[in-house]
C-alpha cells in the first residue's frame, strides 16, 4: 500500500507526461511547434509536428473571411497601435464647448490684463536671424545694404551693381574693374554663408 512513497518517478513516466502529440488528425509525432488558432482566439495555439506546422503556415490567413474594407481599416489602425486618436488641435472637450478661440481663464488677480503687460501677439513672430560675422558685415557694406537684408534684396542689389560697373556696360572703360571684383567677392561671401 505504501510502496511508492518518496520514490522518484520512473523516467518513462516523466517522458510520457511532458511530450505533446501533434494535434493533426491521425498524426502520432511530437507536437513541438506552436501555431496560432486564428482571429478572436489570440493567445491560443495548436501544437503540430514540423511537417504539419509547415502545411498550416502555408495556408494560414489571419484575415480569412473578412471583407476588404475591414482589412483596410485594421491595417490603418495598426499604424498607431489600435488606439483612439484625434486630429491635431481637435479634442472632444473643445467640440463640447463650441470650439472657442481659447480656454476661459478666470483671472482673479489681474495678471493677464493689458495693464500688466500681457498682450496676445497679433502678428506672426519674425524668425530669429543669426549674428553676422565680420566678413558678412563687410560684404553687406560693400553692396551698400543693411544687416537685415534678405536673399532677394541681396541678389537684386548685386545684379544692379554688376550691370552698372561692368566694362561692357561702360563702353569698355576698365576704371571700375576693381570695384566690380569687390562686389563679386562680397556676393560670393554672402552666398557661401547661406544668406542669399
């Protein structure tokens, strides 16, 4: 009656308990390979032998039986992990309030009124321009332009000066040739700096 107490299980008993058989019909091989059971059964698997898992994988289609519009909707939702999203700047809270220009702020202490210096910007802020280097300032002075000149202004000023100082425009007079070289060099400096 107590002959099996504290006795290790036999090797064949352990082997039989841990081995799974292939779940394919009439197959007695080891089912060591998992295959998904399909849509709406995520996390559940069939256990097949190598031969039957290969056959199963060749014919497996997660979207079998779904209409094309459902498949395309699934693919679209997969781009952001099937989570709900809203377009930029739109949320359910704003729609409920009637999409007003901004949130209502209760300013009991008057921090945000005109008397304290708070004003909304009515114009778009100008992009910050980097500080000019010495060579770039000298090049702008050679073209007789302010430091705030932009690309089209620099280009237009360069064209007018070249047309005025070029020897062909002056009947072959080469007296302004040095000044023309300086303008060309200044323009090349500004162009290599990315200002025009």
